[in-house]
């Protein structure tokens, strides 16, 4: 390879750069020019004020010598393939922006609320806005609406109004809640599972209508049986205290409850965990033979006269085969590999206490031997009053376990955004709480201190939704403020839009979801995903930025209380996929009085990067 670089100025003083590169190679070639702002070019006379290049589709120039970015087409293809539900908020941004740029006046209360965001932009940032809208308009038709709700963008002149956008976002939240709770957006519609019943032909003491999990805790009668040593800490009833070790470190000390169990008993008289559920909260059940959508849930207090029978929302497993071959014979698959699912809402008026829980299903099995109603095995829940405690989340620090590749091309620049909201008792949400941090020159193994609250509960609430979005962004220093200002403006747009929609959209979504029996944590995660995907879908169209962190976090107040309660043992390491399919590994660190700490590692295969965010959950009242 040979390279020749020259610089010149025309009579008008305009700088022109020319770089001739001649390559003879049949394999992959990576060409990298040193960043003039960070180091002196060794073999070029090209003036340093030459305009840096843009990645295809980006509206902010990429820094010379900085890490290569995915093209707009690559990002949009990822959005299209990984976004099961399109973003109404991101679509509304492009629609209101193009109407404002076209000189339209605010046509309604929604546009009157968000147009000031565009009007307040500096000329340079407004230029980025125009470029972002043009980026959408000029995207090939097959990718133009990737990640965006096309109904909002169909007519370029049509104003976005509160009612239309609310309906779109309610549907988005509801679909995402269904996906979070049941693993499938189609779970809004009930469907029966497969009939796996058989005639036992005599005495048979095992329930064929089987509950395998309660809120993801494996039950005592789980099939196949689980050895005690393979049980998770959260599946065993324990009491814990804090002790001061000889090394001066305070640690949680837990003891397993045996005998006199509040619910079912495991091997060796060890007590199975009885989960706490608040009045009005939902419970998710997983099991076998949920084959009738008219199934009910019966609740009966272990002490006292409290009882209820409530509807269940049934979503049967149509993926696990009905039969399998074992020893040359065809047999039914009827163990807990089957994942029939059902959810229900705990009545608000049930007195607190421990309740036996059973499924009651009309007998449509084809086997009269089971009588008119088929009953499941018995499980137990502890109904508690809704928590009145208040909580705070603090982001302690960010760590680059492994920066984006190729590392030899320089350090990472990280833009990290947290957006959080309370889920209120009336079904609405609080205002968006936001924190944006930028870190330059981040290398593998380095930490960056944050130490700032990212969520503070200010009033009685049912839970919390939080979105975490991080990008690796490289740009020339001259354009860095432009990039930051535009992203800040977009977050401002999201906050204003949410303020207009929050009561109507969450009341609507909350009412629909409560009927379906989706757990509040799933609702919170759905709301967080709605906010996060809006940021990702917009940034994919205007910035030389690659996604390195993505998470939708949601907790009910009961789950918050358990995290910060020393009587509840700290859980183990868990793993899930983010809304944009990044791998998220959650690792507990420690628990002290009223405080729990963890770190979340985000693995972005596209960037070959691993970033960690350290969080502290505080009970503050």
C-alpha cells in the first residue's frame, strides 16, 4: 500500500484535502488515519482544519483516527430485526421535527409543548436536526421505518396529537408488558395449552394440572424433582441477619428454616419459600396442562376465613411437543419442560396472611375420572399490604471491562443516559428523572466515577421503571458540543412528551394490564423499554454512535423492599437479553441495612465490548 496526502487552499481561502491511497490486497483492509487533534500526523501535510468524514447516514462527523462506526444501514437493520414492537415516541419526534422545520405552527397542545425544544436550538444544532430528518427521509424504503411506528409518519403534514400518540404508546407498553411477562407479544390474546392428561387407570396421587413455578420460583413438586443442593437461595425460606466479620466487613448471615413451614416442605424438612405479594399485585404461574382459558385461581387463608376465586389469564405453551420417544415408546411430555403460563391479580380486599393457592379448571380433558373440575397441586403466597417505603437508586460508577474494538484505534468516548419514572398508585407515572454522563478517553480496565442519584421516589408508588442506554461516540472536538447539545435536546423532547402523555397513557395501559394480570415489574420494564428504544431509534439515524449499553429495569415496591431487606437472602447471578438483544449479566455485590448493591455488565457482541454499571439501591423512608 502507498499513501500520498496533500493540502492546499483556493483563492477564496477554502481548504481542500486530498489523500490518495493505493491498495493491492485481496482480503479485508482497515484504513486508519491518525486523529489530528490528538497526535501529530507523521507523514501528512494535510491542514488540521480539513473537515472530518461522516459515517454513512450520520449528521455528526466522525473523528479522524477514531474508531470505525457501524453504518446507518447496519444500525437500522439491527433495529428492524431486534425490535418486536416499534417506537411511537421516536416516530413522534421525527414527525414533529419535520413539521417544525417546514414552518408549521403548533396545531395542538402536544405540539405546543414540544415545539419549543426545536425553537430553542442553536443554528448548528438545528442543522443537525435538519440532517436527522433528512436521514429519515432518504433512508431506503425497506429500512425507513425500522424501529418506528409507521402510522405516525405516514402523512408528513399531519400534526401529532396527544390522544393519537397516547393510544399508540399504550399499545406499545401493553405489547412490551406481554412480551416481558409471557415472552411473547401475542400473549394479549388468551390461548389454551395442549391436553397432556392421561387416564391413570387406578390410584395416582400426582396432580396432572401442575404448577411448576410461582413468580419464577420453582415449586416443591417441580418435575423432575430438584435436589436440595440445586435449589436457588430465593426458593428456600430463610431468615438473615448482619454480622461483623473478623476482617471488619459486615456480611449477611442466613439460616434455613426447617420444620413448621409456612408453605410446602422440601427434602429434609427444609421449607419452600413463600413469596410476598401485595394486594392488587399480580402473580405469574407456569406449569403443565393449562388447557382451558376458563381456568380460575382459588385462594384460601391458612388461618381465618379469607378466600377468593379469581380469573386467570391463560397463555398455553404450543412450542413444547406433545410427545417424545423414550426407550422406543411414544410418551407424553408432562413435566416442567412444558411452560404453560397463567397470571392473576390478588384482590385488594383480601386480609393479609398466608394463602393456599390452587388452580381450578373445567374438565374438558376427555377423562370423566377427574370430575367436573380439575384441581392443581397447592402452592402458597403471603399477601401483605402494599409497601409504603420509599427508595432511591444511585449510579456509583462505570467500568470498561473491555472497550470497543479495535482497541489500537484509540480510547472510547462514552455517552450514558439514565431515564427513570415512578409508577403511581392511580396508574399514572411520575415525571421522567434523567441523568446523562459523558466520559472521554476510556480504556479497558478503567473506572469512571458517577456517584449520583438516578432515581428518587418522592411519593407513594407501586414501582419504578428505568432505562439505561450507552453509546460509544467519537467525533472531532469541534463537533462534540453539537452532538451533546442535540442529544440533550432530544432527552428534553422525551421529557416534555412524557409529561403530556403520562397520566393518560399509563392509566390506559395500567387498566388493560391489570385485567390481564401482568406483574407490575413487567409493566415497569415495558415502560423502561419504551423510553430506551425511543433514544436508540433516533440516534441510529443521526450520530456516529454505536450501542454498548442497553437495559430496561423495573421493580415493584415489594421487589424493592426485598432487595433492601436484610431478612431476605441476596440472590445469585442472573442473565437476560436487553430490548436490543445485548447480553446483560446482573451480579449482586453486598447487602447491608436498608442498602443493596449490584453491578450490571453489558456485553455488546457487535462492538466486542463489555461495560459495567455499578448501582446502589437505598431505602430512604
